[in-house]
C-alpha cells in the first residue's frame, strides 16, 4: 500500500543550488555566532572546527579552489582540532599545532593528491541529516569494520602531476610552510620514487624542495 503522505523533501522549495540555510558553505566558512542563528545550535555541524565541515570543505576545495576556500584558509583560530583522519600513516604530531586555515589546506591536500587508500572503503553520509537536500560527505573506514593496525591499517598513497603542480594553489600554499603537510610531501616523494617518476619534478617548486631539503637530500634528492 502506497502512502499518500509527502516526503519531507517535497515540502517547500527544493533548492538544488542550496542557497541560504541549505548551503554547506554558510555552515562552514569561519566560526561565527551568525552560523548559530542561521542553522540553530547543532555544534557538531557548523564552523570550521566541525567534522562535517572539515570533510565537506576538503572535498569541495580539492575539486576547485575558489574565494570561499581562500577565505577559509585564512582562518587563524588555533583552538580548532583536526577531526578528519588525514594523518593516516604518520604520527599524531602531523595533526597538531595547525590553525583552522592550515587544517583546511592540509585536509584538502589529503583529498586532492590521493591516488589510492589501502585497506579502506569509503563511507557516505548527509552533511546535515536534518536537511533533505543536503549533499553527501565521505570518509574512509577500515574494510574490516574496526580500527586497523600494522599491515591492516588504512594507508594513503599520494602523488602529483608534474606538468600542472607549479600552478596548483594548494601545493603552493604547502610549500610556503611545508610543516602543514610534511608527511604528505614525504608520501608523494616515496610514491613517485617508487614509480620512477620523481625526476619529472625537476624544474618545479616541489622538485626544488626535494632537491634541497636535508630530509630529502639524505634520501637521494630527485635521484
């Protein structure tokens, strides 16, 4: 028997462009009292400190860096924790000491340069479960359904395109302060060295880092 009741999504206007209250960007840019008035008191959904916003913004900005990403990257609040598992395969130190803008840059890089995630599957859920038109956000979970350790831990594989990396805004921000994502830089280095594409970075800003930084020089630089 079919129900004559309308689904929640059918009430009101279905805003595909998610203007105003339905737009995740209005939840996520900076951390202000205005967000509380606009969206209510869901402390786990609004502001750059929230996991849903960190997941949404990192995926959004990994696809196209625009003025919203730029504003968010300039947030200097230093009380904001990184609630996204973007430090996989590295020590917790890599996630500490960053302000909100630097966390965005780091998390965006962890999405943008990811080419594979070992021992993992992607999980999807609505950004805001109370809004029917809310977009889906995603994150990785272990394939075995529990915390992974040793050889079964979630292991990201990162790499970049040498032909376009010099014009990459996210990478250029990281190169101004490599500590934002130094473990990601190490991962990229190891991946490209393993694939014998490291020398293709010669003449790029990233290649310059790899040829001059003591850590990478001790490992052969671009050779």
